[in-house]
């Protein structure tokens, strides 16, 4: 059985005290939702200490939204994977489309970030996804394949076993326009096939999340699909009832 995950990517939202309060609200009602689903919150760097403190004693894990490609040194403004791990982070989002689009991240610059994550026991939530023009040109399968090959194929089998993949079609992020469940399933199955060809049956255990305007209302349809193992949630992760409502979207046993 693959681990089911609902992860919140808070992006650059909330002030530190608001983030701590949001974490507290999520923790307060965590027991009212499916305990088999792993919950992860990824606040901004400035909130990590407070959020980690607020979530102590709960099963909710904390991730960062980025990490440096270097281990330490004269890299003004960067935050290392070692720093994040020392605080108590367990995950790090890498390759989010906003970082690829606005901060010039590429497969090349992501490879050393992945290495830093592994060296510090952080599990990467590695994001892939096509933009609207690529989707309209029918190139989505090819684009995602390339993004996976250029980074994930360079990992050792042991590293690969720690990775969570997030498929986030750029045209669905923050647009209110979600991929249909069939579109998501098509790509998720495609990703799993590519991973299986490279790494073998262990790819059946890889958690593949969907991200892009996922909400309590559309989560059940998405999560009912065979290869959709949960969600990476933006906007709806900023309200505890919505975030937890998404967890309720998994099929009941
Ligand atoms: P939205 O849920 O706001 O569309 O964002 C998705 C996302 O980018 C999560 O990383």
C-alpha cells in the first residue's frame, strides 16, 4: 500500500503568528479525519520554528518550500538543507513550477538541491507539470517525462525510495481550473510507468500527488483514481477546515 499524503504548500502567505495559529487549528481537528493519511505542512522559512513547535506531539510533519543547492558558506539569502533538518523539517518541496518560472530553476539547478536534501535526510516532494501551451500542443506527457528523467533518473535506488512526486499542471495552479480526474490519472499512470521502467516494482510504492486548484469539492473525484495518492494543496491549505476537508476526499474503506 502506498502512503497517502495531503501536503499544504502555504507559499508566501500568512505572517508567522498566523501560520502558527493555522498549524494549531489543523492539529486540533486532525483526529477528526482519516488517521491513515499523512499530513504535511510547508510554511515559509520564517514560520518553521513556530510551526514545528506548535505541531510537537502530533503526527503532522513539516516541510520547507525550497533549499539551497550548496551545503554551507557564502551564499547570501540562502537556507541550507542542514538548517532545515536541524529545525525538524522532514520534507522539502523542490522544483515547484513557481520556482522554475520566476526564479529560473532548471533540472540542472535542481539536481544539487536534491543531493542536499538526501544528505540531510529530507524527503523531496519533487514537482513536475506542463504549462498551458504545452498541454494545448499535446506535449504534456513528453514534458513531464523529460522533467522526471533529467532529475529523478539520476538518483540511486535508495534515494528514489524517499521521493514523493507532485504532478502540478501549471494551468491549474491558483486558477480555479483543476485537471479532470481522468487527465490527472493519465499523467500519474504515465509517471509511474516511467519510474517503473527505470527503478522497477518499487515505483508501485511511490506516492504521486496531484496539485492545482484541489479543494474539498473535487478531491473525492481525484483521489478515487488508482494512481492519485493525494494532493499538494496551495490556496485551500490556508484554511484548516478546507485542508482537512481534502483529507476526507479519500475513498472510505
Ligand atoms: P493551488 O492549490 O492554489 O492551485 O496551488 C497548487 C500548488 O501550487 C501547490 O504547490
